[in-house]
C-alpha cells in the first residue's frame, strides 16, 4: 500500500509539472531533493543551489532517520545540478546529476559503480549556463577555488603557479568541470607515483606501525589506481587483516 501511494504521488507530481510548464520552471528556485527510498519516497532532504553537506553522518532526513549511506533517489528541480560523493568531505567516487535519478540501485550510472546507499557528502550548484534569475547566461565560476580544492583533495598540496594557470584556462575557456580537473590530477604522474605511495605508507604506519612491504605497496597501489579505492577503503581493508588483529591484541 505504501509503495502504491508513492507511485500515485509521483504521478501527480509529474502531471503538475507538465501542466505548469515553463512558467513554474522560471518561478521555482534551483534545488535538489535527496530521498531515502527509490521512486522519490521515504524521508527527504532539500538543498538549494549553493548549499552543501560535508558529512551526511551528521544529517537526518525529515523523518528523523540518519541519511549517511541511505540515499536511494534524487529529484532535481529548476536549473540545479548535484554532485554526490561516496565519502565525506567530497571525496571518493563522484557522480554529477542534472536530471532526476529514480533509483540509484538499479541504474548503472556512467558505466561505473552504483551509488545506492553509498552517498556521504553532497554539493548542489547552478547548472552550467544558468544564473540565479533563470536566464541563459553563464553562471559565475570560482575557478581558483575549484582548483585549490581539487589539489588539496587529490595531491594533498596547494597548486603551483603553472597548474593554477593551466587549469584555470581549462575551466574558463574550455568549460571544464570540477570532475574533469580531478580526473586529470588522478591521471598525473605525481598522483600515480609519490601521492599513492605516501597514502599507503601513512596508513601502514598508523595502523600497523611499519612501512609497507613491496607486495602490499604494489597491491594497494593497483587498488587505488585501477579500482578507485579511497584512503578509507585502504584503512578498512587493513583493519580486516590478520596482521592488524594480531597487532591490536599486543599488550
């Protein structure tokens, strides 16, 4: 009965949108609604363009249930776009959406991993080419902020002058998105070499009190570079290892 009610509610919503037409699109603000269940049902969280949630562990749906790793569908209203990340602080695998996503569990988005019950941080922005008035002018982009944030998250440092200049040109002149900047940094020799080595070494020292052995280093490097593992995935894997269990049992 509950799912049937949701289906009826969705049908009514779609009908109202069709009747309202372009006038409603111009009148409504750009916003995103995150739902607890598929087909836009269950608890909800509403975010206007320009708002973000750094860590969903501290957020609840309007029904009081916790929201972290529990989002299953997304409605996008007006000229909004959403960036959802599998990790807090806008890290991990990212998905950009500009249209409704009815079921994050069934849709194989971008040919990549499914995002159902995996989202831990969210950003909502104005879609490219739209301003706050709904006109078709380009939205202002803080290219330097995007670049500095990407360098900090991916390379764990501030951008050098050449990188800042080149990526700024790509964003402004070639309409690069933040995802494209991050993908480019992940493909760089610096990330594939020194940065991944530093991440793995840091986790080994913190959890096992030793440097990584060559086999472990190479195995986890492939996980990061080929499978898209985050530092959180690496930590979880090591915590499940027999060596870690022996280590924490030591007096």
